[in-house]
């Protein structure tokens, strides 16, 4: 792995494996005070991307019970009507949250393939856009506490956030607003780029983006899905869906997946197996707004400290920093690997740890967007090397695991056939089975972004598409 000027070294060879933890990722802060200077670079990065990873920081999520409402069975089970009703109830809760809460920051990580044979080489440019809504909105205490604990600067947001006005049903006001806001121009550029968009647990993020930067959310989930399919013509890839349904990781929160990919990457470098290669822009024109983030470095563990199982499995704990147990993601990965090896009959060599102790900087929109893109790129090459996973043919060791995955595999196989015509960059083709599938917490199968023959896209979406076509012509 190298920076644009070659100052950060590394690569596929074993002698450079220890360098991974030393790599710093440049992330450009986009603010109201520098938007004119940074904007041309951002739009250029979007235009020439092979895929774009996005992430949001939000002021809250609303009714958590409704957002995570569970049901038994799925669309192919006897509870079909119950399943659909609960999915619609969840969508109603998402719409309520998107209309009453705010986007505080938007992370955009642009990944461009510069070479893909024999190994993929990516040129990566990542931006963190600080946002400030012009409308009043709700800030949930838990969200505020979480963001502050991870370094979010609310003073800076209120002072220097890029202003935007959420969508409204009043078409006269709506037209006036969208003409003067750069963030709507950015989202339009992402749609015109017609490259895959990568998210992590992306249903809520996509709903908030739609409401904040595009148009009023449709009244039903089925119309929203129809709009999404028409908007993202090269598909949406959810890394949580990839991890859960294809890779089948024991935990699927973003930092866990990122650290797991780092560990797998270190092992590949040591064994000189195929790997991804990254280069980063120096951002010379906007250098004063660039933050160098050591997201590849791991956190130091405390000897003898017990691992918090809740955090290890879910990535959060109600006690937060006051929890006496360890919230170390690398320890969680080692614990899960150890349990997995106990279930296996073959004895495999343990993986080497990543060195370093710097805070990863996760839970900031720009950093999380980069991590999301990194996970997608790593999973793609992993699936390329393990085609049985990519095709859903990997043997399950026990009958209980076979039962657990049966409905998912059938669902994803159908999805693969439906995705044949979607244009993907060759580097992401191994992930095709998971394209246009979004994770639904508490559900056995993902939500498919595929419009029904009985549902038409919304009128607001069609107006937006016409405007985009005019600007692109």
C-alpha cells in the first residue's frame, strides 16, 4: 500500500506486513467556510469513481423498538402477511425519524480502480462533510452522548456546517431550496456517476439521504424500494449484508468487519497471497483541511481484563466507557476465532495480530465511509478466492447451521439471477449475489431493492430524475 507520493510503504510482500498499522488515511473536512475550495475536487472524485462508499452521522434514530421489530419466518413462510406488515411498520418508523431528525455529517469515500490484474489497485479519496439543517430537528440524548464520546464537535457543526434544507411536500418551496444547496448537487453527481454505492446497514442511511437531499420519502416501503432501484442503476452493496449472508461473520458491526479485514490482509501479505493495493491523494490544493487518520492501528489491550461479550457481539454496550470489561475489537475477533477453531476438525495456524495502539477514529462519517469501502474491497477479493462462498455453495458443518442458512441461500440465489444485468466493476463482481440487498435487523433474509410489477416509482422521484437528465445532457 502506498500514498500518492510513495511516502507510505507496504504491499503484498511479507517484509512489509508490519507497515499496515502505520498507514494514515487522508480525510478532507468539507465545511461552510471551505466548500468553494473543496467542492471541485469532491465532484471530480465522485465523477470518476468505480464505487462510492457513504456513511452518515445522525441526531437520532427515533423509536428503536419499531426500527428493530422482529417477526418469525419470512416472505416464504406461512407468516407472509405478518412479515410484510411488520416491514411496513418499520418503514413508517424510519420515515418518522428521517423527517424529525437531522443528518449531522456525511462521509463520502470515492474508490477508483487504476489496475485490476493480477490484483486490484485503488485510488481512494475520502471526504467528511459537516452538515447543518436549516429546519428545526430533534437531537436524542443518547445520540448526543455517543457522538461526543467519539469526538464529534457540535460547536464546530453549528458554526461551520454546510447548510441544507430537508425535502418538503410544498413543491414551490422545494424547488427554491434545491436550486441553492451544494449538497443536493453532490447527491445528484453521485446518481449521475452511475457506479455502485456501498453502505453499511444502509437502509436507514438511504432513507435519511433521500429525505434530506433528494425528495420527500414515499408513503410506502414498496414505492421507496422502486425509487431506489431506479436511482442507483449500478446497484447498492450493503457490507453488513455481505458479512452476514455471504461471509457469515460471527459479528457484523462495522469496526469488527474492518479489523477482521485488516487481520486477513496482514495474513495475505505474509503469505504473499493476492491482496488489494491502495493509493491516496495528497490533496495539495486543500491540504490545510486534511486530517490524517490512523484507522489501521489497533488499540492496546489491558492484561487480564475480561472481554465484554455484549460489546464483542454487537459493537456497543449500555455501560459505555464505564464498563469494567474490555471493549477491544481485536480481542473480540480473537475470541470468536478461538471458538470457531474449537468447532473445526482441522488445526489451522493462528493469524498474526496487527500492531499499533492509536485510536481508529471510527464513528466519524468520513472514517466510517472509508472503512465501509475497505471492507467491500477486501470481501470482494476474499470471495474471488473462495468462489463457493460467492455462489452460496459452501458446505455447512452441522444440520442446525444448514437449517439456519437454507432460506437465506435460496433467497440470495434468486437475487443473483436478478442481478445478472447490473453493471458492476469487475473487482466487485464476486459480490454480485449481495447487490441490492439491505440488512433488516431481526429478519432471516434481507430486503431486496427490486420494484414490484404492481408498484410505480413516486412522482417526486420522477421529477428529480428528469431534472438530473437535463443537467447531465
